[in-house]
C-alpha cells in the first residue's frame, strides 16, 4: 500500500505483485492527511496483526510512504478498516482533522465539552473515534440523543460506516426505548437520554460503560440536566474510570465547563457544505382570511416549496414549520405532480417518521417538519431548506418548572434532600416545593424526616415504568379496580387530548365539527368523551376507521397514536411489573354506573392538585381550590353541552388566552369522596377536605363581596 502525499493525494495498493491499483485520488489538507497516515499506521500495525515495516527515514513524511505488511494478517478486516478510513478522508468532515488531539485531551483530562456546528461529525464520528481508541477500563461508549428517531438513524448510519470493522453486527446498537434487559456489552450504544436515565435507576454505577457522550446538550431538556447531575456524581467516584464528552452546536460552553470542574472546551471549526441563502418576504396581510386559522407564513412556506419544486433541479426539500397542525395542513395543501409530501413531527409513530428515509424513484420528496428535524436528523438527498423562521418553543426552563418524574427519579437514586441536589441550573425552591407537594398528594413519596423524602412502593412503580406519576397513578388505580384497559386508554387520550377532535377550516367547517362532537359529549366530562370516541374507533373493523374518523371529524392520526401509546404501556407493564393487561373493555358510556364511578376516582386521584369548584354563578365560573384563581370552562369542554354545571371538577390544564380556561375537565362528586370504600389509592388525608371546604367558603365569600 503506497500513499503519495501532497496537496493532491493518491493512494495505491500493490496486491500479489500485480500492477499498482489506484484506490483513491483526493485533495486534502495537510492536517487531514496527517490524521489519515496516523490512522493507517495504526490499522496496519496494531489491528492487522503481522509485522509492519516502518517506512525508511528518508521517505517518511515526504512524497511516498509505503507500508509493507508481512506475516499472519487479517486481510478482510484490514480491508474494511482501510475502506472506512478512506471514506472518512473523502467525506472531509471537520472533526476528522482533530481526531488525535481530541483523543489525547480526553485521555488526559477525563471530561470535555466539544462545540461544533451541525454536520461537523460529532454524533457519527467522535463516538467511533472514542470506541476505537479503547479509552477507559471497559469497551462501551454510550452516546445519548434527545429523540428516538435520531437515536435509530444515527446508529444505522454508523453501522453502515463500520460494516465489517467490528466483530459482529451487534457492536453498534440503538436503544430508543428503555427495557431493563438491555445489555451494555456493545462497542457503541446510541440511546435516548430517557433510556440512559432509566438505566441509572437500575444501577447508579453504569457498569460496563467507559465513556458517556451527551449529544445535543444545547437542547437542555430536563432529562439532559438530570443526566449531567448524575454523571457528575459518578465522576466524583475515584474508583470509577469514566470519561465524559458533552457535545453541542451552540451551548454555553463556559457554564458547562464551570459545572464540570473547569474542564476543557474544544471547538471544531468549519462547515462541510456550502450554503446559499435566499430570503423571501411574506405578504401576510393579503392572504390571512383565505387560509382560515392557518398563519400566513405557513402559506408562504408551501408556496415557496412548490416554487422550488417547479423551477429547481432534483433534491429533497425540507420545510420548517412550528406545529403538528401546520405540518399536517401543509402536507394536505402541497399537491404537485412528481412530488410526495411527508409530515415530520414528534407525535408521528416511528414507522411514519421513518418514511422520510424511503426512496421514491422519479419523485421529489418534500418534508414539512417541526423543529424535530433541525438538529439531529440527516435527511438523505436534502438540497433545499425552507424555513418559516418561526418557532414555538416548549423549552424546559430550569428555574421554573420541575417535572414530577424527575423528582421521583432523584429520590429513586437514594438522594433524600432534593434541594441539595447539584443541578447545573437548580430549580427554584418554589418549583421543588410544588413538585414535592404534588408527589405527596399522588402518594408517590412520603416524608421520612425533616426535609427528607422517600419513595413509596407506588412511586417505585412509576420510576420503573418511566411514566409521569399522574398517568401512572391513573393506570394503577384502574388496575386495582379491574379497569386496566380503560386506565391505559384514559392515560393515552389524556396525553393526546388536544388533537383528538378536528376543528379546522372555515367558520362553517368549525360549526359542523362542533355539531358532530355533540354526539360524543359525556356528562362526566372530556376524558369520558374521548374515552368513548377511542373505544368506538377501536371496535370498528380496521378498514372502516378512516372513513368513520372523516365522517365524525375525529383525527385519525390521534386515534392511532392513542393505540400505540396503549401498546407501549402494556408492553412495559408486562416487562417491568409482570402485569398482563386484560384485553376486555369493561366500561361502557351508557351502562355501568359502578365503572363510571371508579374511572372518575381514578381521574381525580391523578389530577388531585387540579380541583376546581363552581361558584354557582355563570359569570364567575369556577375557582381553583389550591390557588383561588377564577377560571371558566373552555368553550370546547364537553360539559358546556349540559345545562347544569357540576359543583366540583378536576382539570388537565389551565389555558390562558382572553380568560383563564379549564381544559380537559372531569366532573366529580366531592361529598362522596371520603366515604369511598375501599379507600382510594392516593393518600387522601394529605388533601385535607376540611381545608378545601373552608377555602371554598372564604374564597367565594370574598368573590361575592
Ligand atoms: O453531530 P454533527 O451534527 O456534528 O454531525 P453528524 O451527525 O455526525 O453528521 C456528519 C455527517 O454524517 C452529516 O453531514 C451527514 O452527511 C452524515 N449523516 C448521515 O448521512 N446520516 C445520519 N443519520 C447522520 C449523519
């Protein structure tokens, strides 16, 4: 094998004295070439076996550097490794030129923050470099991703690149969802951050992992923050030889470095692709009315995509919008010959998300996406990007909120005083207090002493299932009352509540949709209404479902999502808790008062912090028990269809627009709550009915004055 160096670079092999065969002909920078030569030496000398004849001193680093290999050599493996190396050199990803420096630094300093633009090769290459360098005491490098689809697609890509380089096809593996029987023996694991968190719950030492790579750290989800805190604890353990790389396109590197003991920050510079930008101004005034509830920029994005399709050369178009509704609308309204439009948003099933990777010969792919696709997905053949420039952010704000599952997880790790836990951005004391109060109410934790809390058995279930405690509470309560299937369906419709009923289009379309909804409205409220819809849909033969949805203004995709959510929960109940869900529906919207009652208490037990009382006056509406806030039922609420307003309700969400509205509301009879027999699963006495009642009196007394 001969490598001819220079600005141009030619690579020849000499096989069995046959004539030189030109393998690659490239133009590369000196720095990349150095990395390549170093990698080749490494492949031949350490991996290939046999004996490598070092180049003569006078030829080293000059024009020709011949490698001669003799003896027992694993040629197939060498061949694969060399091909991979040549491919890397050809791809010219910016990170390639920094391989040895990065590895040397991570060897020395254990922790590193790596900053580099999207596409510089962080997710796909760095992880391979680390795995090949054999850093740490064991073999495995685990790289976390915020999203399932990126976890799978990056792992697939790396698998393709490494074909034949490792001992078997399981050397690179993707764990998009958690299961407690996932082994940690592979060379490279791509896992969602949620999945790694769940593994932490199983064993805080993460045995077998030598290097953790946290990707997309700039997204700063609550999962990432919790992971970073847990890894920090692990790094403090002197007996554990663990490396950490935190990768980000834009993160506040200094904050991350400060949090991790002032570690190194490494910048990978350089873009891999030239980008042409073209700005289009949107004539928003002229078109608003014609597009009904859809914002004008959505129209502009569809129009621009059509224009590109009509006038530009082949290549996939990716257009960014801000919500699932906009994406679905755009797909429906993008109709052009020789093009196929795809939606891409977080609520699509795996299979549907993966359709964007399929080939459609002779057709142009046009993908309308939410910002799901922005950072972590590489779409093959992508040539044109249309960006509305708008974004709806639902970002984790560390100081403000705190997910209840996150608290629970901290406690599950044996940390009893949450306020002392070392977060990169600690949640405020109020946020922690509120989360603790809610968890106590849900019966997931109990106070052990002072400001120390511990998990209850139920809390442990929620952590095992990786399920938000409210939904877990609902599901478990239903199980105890033999309404398992209903419980899963309720949790699924609760998670999809905002998208089950379609209400888009012109004013007339909306009126029609409202009229169609009336037939489903249940006097106990929205969750019962949605449960009947789901049940009715599930009972239909598969090929009748789409038409039924269309006829009744129901979102067919939401129904499918609910069904998938039910399946996923069934699977984890079986796997983690050995609970088999009966396939029988017991609840019927018209018949069983007893089941109705249990389902209501299940809902109340899950949403117990969201109780509201009716003032007795339409204009005053309801008052939230915990805060005293005055609120109204949302116009879309099923209870609006009934003349008599229930005295007590629980709600899923508070929506603030012109007024403060209660959304996803269920009516219940407060007076019968304490007399429930057997008593409800949640710790009812912590809710203090007397206090609520007196609050009702004083609260409304004030209002009426
Ligand atoms: O992590 P970072 O954004 O820095 O880059 P990367 O995800 O490692 O991507 C490096 C290159 O690999 C991209 O520019 C794509 O060309 C390619 N890639 C791909 O084709 N398919 C994937 N699933 C991931 C990356």
